[in-house]
C-alpha cells in the first residue's frame, strides 16, 4: 500500500533565512521570518482550473460511470492545514464518526461472498484489494467493485 502525505504547503514559513521563489521565470526573494498563505478561495474558484468555477456542482468530481476524479495537485484543498484550516473540519469529522457509529450500532457490515467463496476467502480478497490501494487520509481503492458489502441488522 502506498501512503501519500497530505498537501502541507499551506501555510509556509521562511524560518530565519531568506528564501527564493520562482514563478513563471521570475525570482522573488522572501525575507526571513515571513509566513506565506495560499489564497484558497481564489484557487478553488479559478476558471484556470475549474469550468464554471462559481457553480456548486459536486458532480465535477465524478466521471459518467461515477469513478472519482482527482483534481490536479494544489488545485483543491478543501480543509487546508495549519492556522487557516477550515473551521468546519472538526465538526464534519465528528459528525461523520457519529453517523458511522449510529449505523454500526444497528447493523453489521458483511462481505458479499462470490460464488463458492467462504468468509475467510472473502476476507483475504478484501485485504488484498486494500493492500493494492492508495492511502491519502482515507483509503482510495483501485478496484472498489471487488469489495461489495451488505448490512445485516444486529439482533
């Protein structure tokens, strides 16, 4: 399994030394002890990166067959990091955990067995799919169609 670290360039601090930054062939000198912030609102609504950028259209992240589209690196940072992190991030994470906990209190998640497959073989199949996937904060399965599950009500 490959593990990618989250984008960590927001914000950046120059520490005690001068830093050089090259953009479009020009060099900019950033003085020591300066914190730089990316303008995320501008990046997230830039027509350079997004078609109809000011329209709320979640489908822009899915292909016709509902395969997720991963935006180009640095063009979509919904939570950000550091002191400018989204104030709703923690709430969304806690809400997600609460929904999953409520769901799993009432139901068990079971794998859909393939023809002639035992529970143990299904477990091995699912683990092999997970191990052949990418981990970027959450698991990005390369072959999610190989892992079908159903919810069994707890008794």
